[in-house]
């Protein structure tokens, strides 16, 4: 469907609401965010209920595998902080989720046949489709620049400092020429931004520094396919691939936070101390999240954060089991979907 036809379809919802309220109309589409941003005056404000769809999070992944009972038990142990007896099984399912992700077609391929080659084929088609959308729908933008931002993200995240750097796209790249491209990818829902805050004081949005940010892909399975990652690549070991494992674990946690509606920021600088995610919980308390891809959870960044700010507790997702000690709540990575 052409973008002009899609826009007329969206606009028509207003008249269904006003002139034919007896009908229940459901409309779904991709890149709707870019359409709304460009043509705000034509969107039927107040006439439709908006629901933002995301790739399946890890809990929904377990539902798809007919393991809802396991998901419920994980939630119970997240609340109680008691060690989970099915920890190893859940870790194995988590690592498989990193490869499969939450996009419907790759997940369906995995559920039906347990065939990773079919999963990769489906993910490749999705990634190719995104590039085709970029070429077709980036009106008024340089599609090659938008695609350049998209292609740079795996490398951006695997750097020692995951902060987005324009030079990674190409030498001499400037913010002025690429900032609109990044905004298009955000509006299209293909990437999730995590912006830097200069102070971890509520309201956090008041301390956002727009010049510094990270970008995460919407789906960790797509990211894993771009890395061409396999299960052995995800197993904890002391080698140079540790940055890759950290990057994919970080992207996974961000994906769970986005699906849960958690607005996440990051604090500090990689050269000194950096906390991957900071958010305000449902009680308005500022909480740091320190992500570790393995069992080694010691980090001076959280200590610096705790000394500087009066925080109620620290969340530490890692491959360790549940636990609570000294204001640090250890949660296995597979339980990140429980963060609210």
C-alpha cells in the first residue's frame, strides 16, 4: 500500500467513529510513527485507541513455547528474591531467546521445527525488508545515510563505550547530517534510544543530555543474526568476545524494558563510571540497572552511583541466581521482563 493510501485509511477511522460507531474497526500497520510525525493534522486524535506493538518479550516467548507456568514461577521468585531451582533450564531458554528473538515469523519457525537455519532465513528477510522500507519511505532524507545508521548499530554496541558515535558510520560524519536519520529510525520503531542523564534526580527527563545517547535494535534476535551469533558464542568465557556478549545482553534488557513501558536512561561515562540503565520505578524511586552477561557482577560504577545518590536498591541482571543482599537485588537475565 502506498503511503498516501495508508494515510487516507488512517484518516477514515475518524468517520467510522463519528458516523458508524456500531462497527469495531481494528487497523494495523508499520512505520505509523513516521506518518503521524509528518502529518499530525490529519491524524484522528481522540477518535482511536492506540496500542504500540513490540516484538515478544521473554515472558511471551515462554508462552509461545507453552511454558507459561515457568514464566509465572520466574515472576514469583523475582518478587521473593529466593533462589530459583529451575535456574539452569531458564538460562538455557534465555540464551536461545537471544538467538531467536521475539519477531513472530522467526519465533514460529523455531516453535514449529526447532530449525535455526529457518530462523536465520526469516530474520534475514526481515532485515532486508527494513532496508527496503528505508529506501522507499524516508521522504526528504538520504536513504543511504539512514541505512548507514542502521548498519552501524551492531558495531556501536560492541564498542567498549557503547555511546553512539557518528564516526563509526563513516569517517567525518557529523551530527547535523545524521540526526534526522536517527529520528526517522526511532519514529519507525526500528531502534530504541537510551539517552544520557547528567544527574539521577527526578524527574529524570529534566537532566537528559541529547548529544549523548545509545541506540538499541528493536529485537535482539535480529541483532544476533547480524552478528551471525551461535549458541557457543553466548556461553560465558574469558575471551575477546566478551564485549559482544555484553552488547547482546544489554540490547536484550533494553528490549524487555521497552516492552514493559519502562523509560530508561543511562548515567556516567565509560572512561570513569557508567550505569547501563537508570529508571524511576512505580513508586517514583530512582533505580540503577547494572547489566552483566556472566556471573562476575562486581562493578565500581554502581558503587559510585550509590555513593552519589540516595537509592533504595540496585538491580543487577546477570547469569547468577536470584538473591538480595546489601541493597543489591541480583536477578537472572531471564527475569528482566519482570522489571516494572
